[in-house]
C-alpha cells in the first residue's frame, strides 16, 4: 500500500507538471536588433498591463553549468533552459568572449547578469516575451530598479525580510543591513509588500520608470504576539489572529527552531491553558486543555497538518496518540493552536481544541537551510529544507531529517529513523493545485514511570536512567502459533506515507471552492515497557512459596555466571501493540461572499468524509527484571527444603507469556456536514455562527481468546501455563453514533490595537471504538454486554477576553468555563446474575479559569523580547463515581482532576541582534494529584531551557549559525504522572516502591545551521 501511495504521488505530480508550457526557446542572433530598434520594441503603449507577466518570466529558475564556452553558446544554453528567445546584434555583443558559469537553481535574471558580467551590454525583456541584449545605456531605458531598506521602528535593520512585487514573482530578501534591490523591473505601477516574522506586513505603491531606480523604504511595526498574522485554523477564511472570535496562539517557525523541541509537548507547553507532558520522549505526548479530564494523549484535541487531521478518529486510550504519525522538522512554517470554542466545527473529537501545523510551500525566492545537531548520549541529527520557485507558475518545498539517538535515557535501544516531507504547487490564474507527500520510517523509544522509594520519594535508579532494557529485544516467546520474536527493539515504529491533494479556486462573483483529499497508509507498532510494583527481592520471591520452608534462587538470565547482587526486583510488562493504520479523508468547502454596504457575509457550506481502518493486535507479556537502570532479566526458581525444584517461576526471564491478548480490526466511516456565516459589520464588529452534524458508523471485528497450557515434561515453567491466544473465531459488531455541534462568537475592535471577543459552544465526542473491542461477550438474550451508550460526551463551553496588539507590547486575557456532561466511565452492572463492568456515559466534570499572555519588546534594548503566559484553573469532578476493585466504587465528587495543576506559567526571554542570539525559557507547573482519589501529590516543578548562537554572514547572503542549547538546565526532577495502572482509591505509598514518570533529564546539544 505504501508503494501505491508513492506511485500515486508521482503520477499526480507528473500530470500537474505536464500542464506547464514548453520550456524551450532559441537565440536569434540573425535578427538585427539595433540599439534604438531593440529598445523601442520594449516600450509599447500597453506594457504596464503586461509588466507582471514579464516580471514573472525573469524570475524563472534555471541551472547552467558551462566551462570556457563562448558567450554565444552561453546565451544559447540560457535560452534553452528558460524557454525564452534571445535577440541581439553581434555588432554590440562580444559573442566570442569566453564564459564559465556554474549556476544552480538561480533566477533567469541572475543567470543573465553573470553571463554578461564584464561586458558593456545588458538585457531587457520585450512585451512579446523576447529577451533583447543591447548596450547598457540603451537596455537600461527599458527596465527599472526598485531598491530600499527595511527597518524596525527603532531604526535597526530587519534581516531576511521579504519584499515582493504583488501579483508577480519578483522580489528580494533584505541583507544583513536591511537593504534590498529588485532589478530588471518592467516599467509600470506596482504594489510592493514587505513582511517579516514578528512584524506587521506593510505595503506601498511604487512606480517604475525606464532606466530609473525607484526607492521605497519600509518601517515595520512590531507584532510580537503575531496578532496580525493571517490565521486559517478554526476559521473558513483567513483573518488576522486578533480578529478571531476564539482564544488562540500562533507560534512562529523561528520560535520552534529556538526551542529545539524533542516533542510537541515542548512547544505546546508555552500555550496558556495547556498542560503538556513530554516525559515519554518524542511521541505520545499527554496534552490536557483547560483541566478537561483525560487519560492522556490527545483525547479531546485534533492534531492537524495543513488543516487536515492526521487521523480521522481520535485517541480513546486504546489507540496510539495522533502524533505518532508526525515529526517536527524544518518544514514547519508556524503552529496555530485554538482552544475550545468553535474548534469542534473544524475537526472531529475537538472540543478541547485544534493543534494545526502549517508547512512551508515555497515563495518567489529559493531558500535552503541545512542543520547538523549533536548532543550528549550520542544524538546525531541532520535536517534540511529547501523551497522556492520551479519556473514561472510552480512552487516547491522539500525537507526532512535523519536522526540517531541513544538517549535521553540510555537503554541500548536507540531511537533512529527519517522523515521526508514535500509539496509541489501549481499556481493557477485564480487559485492553486498543491500536492503534498510525507514519507516516514522512524522508531522512537518511549519512557514510562520509574520506581521511587515510597518513604523518601527518592528515585530508585540513577536520575538519567531508564527501566527499558535491551535484553527484552532478544526474547523469543513460546505461543500456540510457534515462537513469537520480541519486537521491543522497534519501540514506537511508524513506517509509511501520507499523500494529500489540495485544490483551491476563486470562481468569481464571490464564490470559491477548496477541496483537500488525503490518504495515509502506515505500518505502526507501539512496543513499551509497563512497570509493575517493585519489591525487595526476598519479599517478592516469598509470594511464590508453597511452604514456609521453601527457598528461592535468583540468577541473571543472560549472565548465568554472574552472582545475583540486586536487593530489589520489578515485574515489567513488555507490551507489543501492532497497529497498522490507513486513513482516507476528503473535505470540500464551498464559500460565497456577499457584500451590502459596510456589511459582509462569508457563507460556508461543506462536507467531510473519512474512512479509517485500524488494526489492534496486542500481546502483553510479563517479565522479571532487577531494579536498576537498563536492567537485566532474572530467572527465579523456588525450591523446597531439600533443594529440589518446586516451581520455575520464570522462563528465560518471562513471568507470563501473553497474559493478555487481543486481535481486533476497527473500521470507522465518518460523514459530517457543516455550515456557517462569518459576518463583518463595518471595520469593528465580527460575528461568527456555525453548525456541524456528524455521523459515525463503526465496525469492530474481534478474535476470540483461549487459554493454552504449553507446558511439557521437559519444560514445566509457570510462564507458559496460561498463555492467552487467539481462538481463530471472530465476532463482528457494528455501532453507530451521531451528534451536532454549534458555536456563536463575536469580536469587537475597540480601536486599531484592541479587540474584545466572546464565544459559546456546544460540542460532542463519540465513544472510542476500542471501548467495544474489549468486551464482545453476549448475555442470555444474545445482546452484547457492552451496550452502546445512549448519550455521547457533551461539552458546554463559554469564554471571553481581550486581545491587544501593539508594536512594543502585546497581550491577551481570557476567562473560560467548561462543563462535561455524560462523560464515559466504567460502571458495574448485574447481567444474568453476574457482575459485569461496562462503559457508560454517567460522569460529569467542570473547569473554570483565567489565561494571560503577554509579550514586551522594549525599544531601549533593540532585539530583545520577553514573552510570558499564566494560567489559573480549577478542574474538578462534579458527579463522578469510578469502579475500583472487588465491586467497589470510589466517589470522586469535588475531587480535583488528576494531573491537572491549578497554576501553570511560562516565560521566555530572547535576544537577537548583530549576529548574536540567545534564549532563556522558564516553565512552571504547580502541585497536582497523581490519582483520581487525590491520595498522591505530585509536587510542583520548573524547567529552565537556555540557548545561544552566533551567525556569521558571507557574501551573497549566505549565513552560518553556531549554536548551543541546554534542555532542563538545572536538571530538575519533577514528576508528570503517578501510576495510572493502579486501581482508583489505592494509595501507592503503602507499598515499598511506587511508580511515577519524571521529566526528561538535562541534555546539552550543539548545532550548525547553514542558510543560503
């Protein structure tokens, strides 16, 4: 299937490119283009109307590699590569001059400039599209130059600002002094636009005369919170962030690169209202929004790339997190995060918000970045990105990474792999056609809780250690189907591709059409170590005694000659989850803009269709290890008083082979219809209304399970006494859900800098399909014991606030209230006289809070900026009873939601001026509870990250940055979660050891980044 996706990409790309005009032309030296005749041919009466197309022609990208050829041959090759005819007179052009050119991916204008360097001739473009070579004083009469400088309000130059002639592909980037020059501009009137990240875009009208230089300087006001950025998430039309009717945050690619995040959590932790746990490593982050109770992952958020979900069904605890299909790299243009409000109108299972990564698509200039990174514990990573024009009407972006990493906790099971992302855009007269492709083959180690001593709360292994073990990768497990080779070395494996075709067209008369079609096909595995409760070696062995006089004997399974010296042991699950996934989705959006006076309506209607197939084969095996970092497997034998073997507890270090097993196949077909109206009344008031109706049909196919006793006289190990494995028979079940969401939002501009907003919404989340895969038994009436919940989880949310966008100061403040009705939870029911645990919609919770964001860029210290965010929230269960053990329930009413802090804060101080840049970032997470019953407190902790670099500039605009980055500078030891696998109401401190997941340890990295 992955090969088919790649072939489909090539076929579609070929069809797009085939629509391009022929790219071949000729030199026509026989045409007698005299000085006066050639120039006069360039200046016709309607040249201004055609100036844009002529400018586009000069920006065509070509490559020329010639050594010691005549100028005549060089011009012939340039003509061939560009598809344009070149006319000149040999009387004025030194055609026999020797020329050497080694030019790769440069504009036609640059190639001509290099070819004619050292001569007294220049080029100009005629109205008909012919290039004319003539003496400089004559050629200059037919074209002009635009030049100027781009500065900040404090007068400092802005490096790398983009200055573009609107409607053309001519432009330039500013140099280290903020200066730019756009040459060979056909005479005419243009709109010139200057933009840079962190500044407000500015435009100016410019007139270009023959042979003259038009000067246009720009002073860009600051936009430190990116309030002026055009956002596309949770809105059907692009608008400035400050005009949105929801609470959102935009994070630029510059900030993402400065943070050097190892996971999405490292970036999302900067967003107020979001609690982001990244202690597990690069994937499967736990993201909580505004205190909404969840088991982790992205339960109530949708993770998107370019406005399309990575997967069309959400996380439900029985599926892998959405981020396993995606890695952050240099392809990211920005990250838009929307919380609550109208997010459910724009994504499935998204009442908590939408996290949308926007990727680069290429501009009018070629831009390339390569970066090499190395860190302690043997991290080596290479990133690259290149993007720009491909001829007159094409744009491209290509990038990715390869990474090898033995850390940040060394287990002997390295993280390694690659990702390649790219897109090709065909610019149409009134829109575009864009093809995206992602290839990924990456495996990542995942880290779960570590043992701590209950009394002292001291970690039981080194602080930078892990209880993951390379020895588990060599296990061969005896099953009814033969030996099953352990897959623990694969970690979290993703191997496959995603293809998306995007089409946008302005149909005229206010109508537009936007369609996105996505296909994902990946092989995916989630292999993880699940810690049980550690115990002292003596006490643990005695639990297997048959008689008080029994004895025990420990040995290292793979090191039989090494004396056993460990004083504590820990049983660990080595869990394999095989989860191949395919996902097809199509989103069609039709819009109509209606203007009447100062009132504007942007009406939207659309449909979203998806089909997701998801395998879930789980093989859970229980193993015994010493309590140590990168632990060794243990063999445990129980002997009677005479020394005879009474019981072989383990088999090659395995306590239980396949103590849990499932083989399920899930199919979800989703269909959603949505409509809305984004209304604008004058320049001050905006009103958004929207509605979404969605229907899901799910099919669950589950194999039956049998217990097998695989012991033989020669192998009597207890580990293979009760092997749970597939029976070969399958049960099929179909479920169906439907619901609606609605949102009303308002935004009012108090003045040019300040906006008020408010939004209210009703949204929903369907039950996860794995809920029904876990229990497919039927009662005496032939009905499934696990019923379809009669209600979906319902979210009622309101929020309001203020957004301020100044040049030195930016700020936002919001208050929110979220209520969840009918939350799904385990419930005890009596069916046919038996106690049966089923999942039903019976729970309730609520959360309210305040979110503040601010940024300050003092003019007195040019290049400096301070960003802060603060969250106060109070999330609690309002009506919640959770099944515990032995048929008992724990009443959680008024208990705080587990792992949700009341207070969270972030601050980042950055400096970037005169080639030097620096970052200091501080993150604070307050006290939380590690369990629903609020028995185990997770203490507050903070993390400081710092980095610095210096950029060297070279001729031609090339730069090289040398950087140093330190994550967790002070090596803080905070805990992000307790032991989620303990039954609710069980106090973990009653045991000798308890499990908790720490944040990742300090890590130092260095990098070299080359821009050209």
